[in-house]
C-alpha cells in the first residue's frame, strides 16, 4: 500500500489543546540472579513532550521498541510514570486517584494492534459493544439496540453482525468492531496503537479512511502510533519522530516530509518504498541506509542516543546531552548539527 500520492493534512488553524504531555519518563527496572538484584533500568520513555489539539491527529512514529506503546499506556494511566505531567483538557491527571480517573476513561479510549486479542471470544459483538453503552448510562434495552445498530453502520458493519462472535470475522472486520467499541462511550480522544500493522495491505487503506471519516464527522482527536512514516504522514496533522525513548523531531506533517532535519527522520523517509524512484535517487537513498547498532538500553553512552548510527556524529554529540529545540515555528529537533 502506498499513500505517497495522497494529499497530507495541513494545519493552518489552531484548536484548543486536548492533551499535553510534559517531560514524561518511565524506567523499567531489570533484575537478575537468585536474589533479583537490580542490574539496571531500561529507559523506555525518557523525557517525552508533545500536545494534541481538539479534532487533530498527532502521529507518533519510530522503530519497534522505541517506547511508542509505553507512551500510550502512560497517557491512559495503565502504567504509572516516574516523572512528567499529563494534562487532559487542562487537568493534570497524574495526580488523579483511580476513582477520580474513572469518569475520564470514557473520554480517552484505545484501539489495539491485535483486534482479535482485544475482543472477548465468549461474547457476541453486540454484547461487547453494549458494555460501553451501559457505562454511558443507556439502560433502556431498545435504546441500546438502536445505538448498537448505529455504531455498527458507522464503521461499515451490518446490524446482523451483533449476534456473531469474533472468530467469525476477518481481521479488518474485527478492527472495525474494535473501533465501534471505542466509540460506544463517546470519547474525545482515541489512541490508535498500530491499528493497521496486523492487517492485510489491501485492508489497511480502508481502516485509515474510516478513521479519517470518523474524525471529520465526530471531531475526534487521535494519537496515531505507527512504525510506518508514510501512513502517519497521510493521516496526521503533526508528527513526532521517536527513537530510544526520546522525541527526535516534532513538526507539522507537511514540514516533516518537505523539509526533514534530523538524520533519523531522513533515514525513515529513505526507507519508504517508491516504485517511481530513479537511479540517482536510488543512489542517494543507499547513502542514507543506517549503519551501526542501537545503544545498550541498560548502559547508554553519554550524549545523543542516535550517535551510534548517525553518519554526522561528532565529538560534541558523544559528550553532551542534546535537548529538543525549536529551529523554526512549530518545528522542533534534537540534533546539534541542525541547530
């Protein structure tokens, strides 16, 4: 599948910020031996900051293992962060107890990578979605049935699907059901944790277009997590490029594609397949293929985390911590060379 020729979303207007993350950190302890002594800490998320506007999409992109899904779980408070702040509609939810957090969970939903694993195999699709409708406070059976039918039609499923079980559907259909379940509690923010990576290529564009249509109709905000920069560029208004727990580049989507600044972003863009590529461009892309090895997560070297794979790394990069700086309006980068 290729989204290369499709027009990317522009971001000329500014909406109110629905989610703001500041300096988010999560370190996982690693224990070894019979006595489970602390051998070190894996810095899964190491000072991540971004914001999402109402009705807009932020694409969070990076290689597997860079900490994208951990960020999603921290935002939903499925994991507790070590440091940082999470503001949802201006409220710092880091200080919220589980009781105080419960009403907000209706407003923040998640679509999982594996649609089959996220559905209860012993419940029909109707029973699964009606759970959310009960949480929303719809007690009348006829009202729930009408709302269930509307949700299924909204995601491109027939009303007869309600009486069937998850194993009776294809992967794409199950993901549509997962989207309907997320919509059942009328959320404002949906975290899409690699929702198309487990699907056939022919189905991926359908799900992307469905998410796009739902955003236009319902005014939803998305945090769209993926390792595919091509897909993220089509769906997102802004893009955050993540590597080893840190944001390396953060800018409007069109600027990331038209004027990328960080060497890691350049490498990700060079990895996008293009059947129209010419011989000269092919040679340029080969020069951008990443070498080296990622840093040891338990014992990272001082300085930039990308230094072991960066073709432009200098002595300054290996000694000093590089901070995320704004190089132009709304364009942030963590690289001393670009600064």
